[in-house]
C-alpha cells in the first residue's frame, strides 16, 4: 500500500550539506532513501526581492507519519532562515517497493 508513502523535496545552497543531512535521515530511519541532484536553478521571492540562483535539490522518500519529525529536524539544522520543504504523496509504485 502506498497511502503512507511520500516524497519530500528539499533545496539548499550546498549539495554537500544535503548529502550529509539526507544520509543522517536514512541512518536515523526518518527516510528510506534520498537522491541529491545539482545544479537546479531556483527562482523565488525572498524578503521582497526576486532571487535567481543555483541550488541543490534532494528528493527524500519517507512515510507520511514521519514528515513532522523530518520538518522539525530540517528547521533545526538547515542553514537557510526559512527552508522550503514540500511533501507529495506517492500514489503508485512497483509491487516490490514498500
């Protein structure tokens, strides 16, 4: 059943930081896996200015019930003042992916 599975997307300026952070999430069983990719080009509004810069992005697979713990940890450890994080449901997977 995939109802409890989701993918959490996190961006950060430093890919190395994201690799270390996601490795700890997997080690601590807050995530099953993560993929970190760079560069991604991020365009967003922050403090009333449009920002256009290169970042890294992590796609983290976890359980919906673990998202609040993951978000709290991210708020404590992320170098950004207001880190962006989204969680989207996984509606279908291969039969062996649990």
